[in-house]
C-alpha cells in the first residue's frame, strides 16, 4: 500500500513469462483482464473484414479477367477459301426450297448439294428455350436503345472473356441429330452443314422452288410460302459450336407469304490469344466474328421472297490478346489492399473513439457538481 493505493502489478501488462515468442513480440499485448471490449471496436472489426473481403474479391476478379489488347493489322497469309457453317430450320418442305450462293467472283455454288436437308416438324424446334429474335430478348420483349430502330437491329459479337473463347474454341463437335418424326407429316426443313466458299463478298440465300431461277416445272403455289425460320448456328471459318455468334438461336416469324428476310453481315477475321504471343505457353484460336443488321419486310409478288444472307469480308485482321499478371504480383496487390483497409480501419476506430470520449466529457461536465457543494451553475446545493 502506498498512500492508501494498492501498487499495480507491472508484470501483468508485459509478455507472459516462459513464452519465448511473446518475449520477442514487437507488439506486446496486455493481459485479457486489463482489456475492455467495446461495442464500437467490434463494429469496426466487422466493417474492416467486409471491406477487405470485397477488395480481395475485386482484385481476384480483375486478375481473372486479365487485360485485353485489341490491334488491327493486314492479314499476312493469303487465303482464297472461307467456310460457312449453318443450321437453319425453315417452315416449308425440303422439296419446295432452293439453297444457293452467288458471290462477287461470279461463281454460283449449289449449296443444296453440299448441305444436308432433313424433313422435320416446326413444333420440335420453335419452343426450344433461349431462342430470340434480333431486336428482342429471350422472352420476346422489344429491346430499345442504341443500335435498334424499328425493324433494323445491329448486333455484334458476344462478351465472353478471351480465355473462355480460347478454351471453347479448342473443342470441336459434330452436328446434332434431327429429331425423329415418329410417323408425323413433316412441315419444315432443317438445312445444316459446312460449305466452302470463295473468300469474297457473296449472297447466301434460301428461296422457294420456281422463284428466282429459270427451271422446268410449275412454280410453287404462293399459299405454300412460309419463310419463318430458326437459326441455331451461323458462323464463318472453323466450325466451333461452343462459341456464340450474333445469329445463333434466332427466331424470325413470317406474318405473310411474300416475306423477304435480309441479313447484312460484316465478317472480320479474328485471332484470340491468351498470353503474349512471343512467350512460351501462349495459345491462340483463329475464327471470324461478324456484326449483323437485319431487315424484314413484306414484298410484292414481282419480288423474290426468301432468306438472304449478304456477307462482306473485311480486309483486316483483328488480334485480341489477353494477358495476366503473375501470381506473385497478384499476392502483392492483395496484401497492399488489405493492409490499406486495416490501416484505414484502425485510424477510423481511433477517430470515432476520440469523438465518443470528447462527447462523454462534455456530457459529464454539464451534469457534474463543483467543489464546496456548488452545482454545475454555481448555486449551492441544499
């Protein structure tokens, strides 16, 4: 006892005896019995943990997406051929349809001889989930905004990450089988397969028998015209069904017999690369992406109805390269972000604790009594 006060045990505030690690601790801790847990400290701890987790997730997501670099160049290699891959269902019988290609070189390619045509039922395709119409979403709702005005709609390539495109582009698959009819009378025709074309501007079209070309035999009855169609696949270059193209899974219905559906496509040869091209382990996929504008309208009987895909090959090559930082750089960024969050949380807690202490002092000063029985306002207490 010193002057009526008990002497404090200073060892209680030091490191625990016998613990070598605690003895060399740069930040010695107090004994648990001398630590007061506050509600504000718990709230700040929870807030700092949440902020740190959010920042860590943001850094990981940015690292996973990587950094993309787009460059345009003149295509080095000279190629004369271009494959077109398509899978289209038209609501007319196969024997009533003509499939042809006319390109700028003047060649007429009889696509019907190279593509497969299977009789099918429209009901087996039209209700397939996920299909859309250009200018509408998967639920048939009209899209508004930039790039859509009335019956015209511009649509570009998908927003997949480059590493996903490269991974999917390395997977090849065969064409799916046409559903069985099970004795039903077919009312539609599935046209699918790959067709080699000249690498020039051209027009791939599907018309009715006896319309558009001089041939023997009677013309098809106009009441049999129904160019409603479903596009499950439409791409250029290697057949990579895992990649999504603008016209894939598109449905367009014909409200009249004489309907002309026109799709204007601008094809750009594209190379996707993961990792720097000059580094070991980089992978690339060559394909073609395109933008499409659709225009559908009812025409007069002197105009040829049908489906017309007018494509133009751009004389450029688009290189898309995705790079990522190393794992060490990622760890350094995460440590820096978390350290900054902890430091900010510490100073925030100190500031809020100081503000609470100042407010408490003022509150106590307003209700405290002075010496010799004087109240807070200088009056004697009775």
